[in-house]
C-alpha cells in the first residue's frame, strides 16, 4: 500500500511539473528578427548583423521573450525574393514557430542614420506596429537602438526600461537646483542691430542694400539678445499677446500636451497660467487674438489626435479665473496673421484625407456661435494654414498672401488665388508632421511635414514690409521623408524688389532648430522683440531630455 501510494504521489507530482513546464513554455513569446535592409551610399553591411545582435540581447527576457537564433532565421529565409512585407513576415514566422516577427530598414545619407522597424503578430491578435528612430552620426546609433528596443519592450510585451543610472539622475537634479536665469548674458554686442543688411549680389541671388537704424540696448541693460533658462521638455509653438486682460503681454508656449502662459518679471520668465494636460491631443500650433470681438483675446491651439492623422483643435478664453474652452474639438487648422495696417486675420483649413495641404485655406469669421469659413484665400493643394500670412507684401497697398508649399518653397498669391512668385532657398524646416493613410500595409504610414510660420512686418523700420521667415540648415537636404535633422537656423527678411523676394536683412546663424517665432514686447519695455523657440537638443533618445530655450532679439523699435 505504501509503495502504491508513493508511486501515485510521484506520478501526480510529475504530471503537475510537466503541466507547469508546458504552461510556462506556452507563455514565452518567440521572436524572429530578420536582418534589416540597408540603404546607404557606403558599405554599412556590418550593421545588419550588429543590429540583430543588439536587438536580440535587449529584447530577450528569460521566461517571457525568447529570440530565435539568427542561423535558424537565415535558414527559414532561404532564397526568398521580393519585397518583405507584413504578409511575407507572417509566413516566415509560421515556418519558425514564432509569435512575433521583427524586420525593418536602415537608411544613411551623409552622417545621419535612420532606423525603421515593424513588428508583426503571427497569430494576428495584435495589429502590426511601426517604430522609428534617427541618429545624427554613426556613433549615436547604439543609444537609438536602445530606445528602439525599449519602445518595443514596452508596447509589445509591457516591459518597462530600467531607470536612469544614479549619475544621470544626480546630474539632472543639479540642473534643477541651478536653473539658468532669463536674460542673463548677452550673446551679441549691446549695440548695433541684430538684423544685418544684405548687400546686392549678382547672379540668381537677389538682394537689396538697406541701412538699418542704430539700435540702443534695452532698459534691462543686458544687451540685445537674451536666452531663457533651459527647459527640459519639447516646445512646439509660441505666441504673444494680452490673454488675461491686464494690459501686459504674455508669452504663450505649447508643449506636446499642454499650454503654458508666461510673463517676464524682474528679468525672469515666470509662469502665470496653464491649461489642463491633454491625453488625447498632440499640439502643433498656437496663436493669440480677439477674433470673436468680445474684447478678450482667445488662445487658438491647433492640435492633432495621438495618431497624428486627424485635427482636434481647441480655443481657450480667460474668464477672470481660468482659461475656459470655448471650442472643444475643431477639425480646422488655425493661424492668426497680423501685419502692419491690417486687422488680424484668422486663417483656417479643414484637411481632406488627413493631408494638411490638400484643401483650400479660408479667412474665418465669427458668426456668434463659432468660427466659420468665409473668403477663400489660397486654392487647394497649394499650402497649409499654419504656413500662411496675409498683408501688403508687395508694398503697393494691395493685399497678398504668402504661403509655404509642401516642399517649403515660399509662394505669393493675389486675392484671386493666382500665383505671383515662388522662392525656394532652404526656407522653413519643421519636425512636426502628420501621418497619412497607410498605402502599403507592410510599411509605416507616409508622413508629411507641417510648415513653419511666416510673419509680415517692418522689423528694420525702413517703412517697407518684409516677409519674415527662417532659413534652416538640414543635414539630409530634405531628401528623406522620415528623416530630418536640422542643425542651424537664422531669421531672414524678404522684401519685394519688383521681380521677386530679395533678402533685405538676416540675423547671424543660431546653433539648433528654430521651432516657432513671434514678434512682440516680451519684457514690457515698450520695445519690439523678435522672440523664438530654439531647440538645442531634440531629446529623442530614451533617458536624454530635450534642451529648449526661449530667445529674444530686441529690435530697438517701439511696439505699435
């Protein structure tokens, strides 16, 4: 009896152990990593193996995720021909007994590297997912692969990346304890204009020689160029105006999810208000103006949904205690154009098929209940409202419209929509983009970049309006749809010379990317300033935060 009972217990134990092992094996997700396709003008074939090895070590988690060895994957690929897409990846995964298949491509132009990756659930229980990272140099690829693996771990397996090392944490703490002060040190001499006149040139380049007035230092006596403390969060848009009705100028800035209101007090940028953080929107543009005529300026926030394929804009208005939503979700892009001698114009555009350039741009009017489209200003397929400005660009007393094309060329239209001139000289340059509908299920959705702002003003006080824009230096030369690396930017003033837009002035080049800009009196001294968001670091690597400053040029001209 004892022997029989002992045998029975052992049999049950073995059965339970076998069942537990089978359950544990069933819970392990097998992943097949297919060597990435390399698109480069140099031999980077060594990265094919390197990427697989690095992703294998970073995605492997004993008892949870198992990486199928590369030799087995290569054998399953065999003599496969044709394009590797989602369907082909699923077939390969079935042959290997994998739950997930990871594949993608590496693209290199110059020193820049971009990685596109895609994961496919062989069982079809989860939708295919796309991942994208880019590096400025070959040496920065490894941190990017760390980020790529971290994103896949978190989104596919629910595994969170480890916390930053103590040294990184202590460094960030020290930076918070000693923040940089606003308007601390001048980066240019305290006298002279920041707007340098452009001498006449020959050939295809156009220029107008102009004399700029002598610009005195502002009352703060800190010079003509200021920089705020460094912010460790992305900033996408900036606008200036009196949003709380106290007669003073506020500086309104948007991040990915939130609107912040600042004011310069005692030479420091002080936060005086903010909106609630939005979890379902990605903010891409901000403008200020009293467009409903009630005496209080509204804050127009152009926003996309989280998938970046639909517009969900909002409009806020201060009611004496809080910034109240008066438009909760609008399908329109908004931009307010302000120019000398003109009332502010609210521009609007409702996209077609997610394409931000496909539809026409309208002048919007308040009808008592909302902002409705009125006169058409720019025909369809020509521009996006965020990159438009309305005013007397030709200095002939007539209204014209300047508008960025989808390729960042500056176009000038008359009020009938007729194209007068096109200028293309590395103007614009934005990293904010929209995802278009997926054309090929095996590839990430195509992206299209939104345009930068254009402003019509007379910043050099010569009595003629200029079109104020940004010239950017881009590492990839805008040849890659998913890879943009902007290293420098400068402001340029363009004036109509009878044949086209010629440069009248330009500032010195700034290291970093100019994300947005505005004109206004930032420090309340009665003098106009050219104010901008300058991005020194984009912060796209996991564990490394953005480095963003608000900068201001004093123009030495009284605010009108």
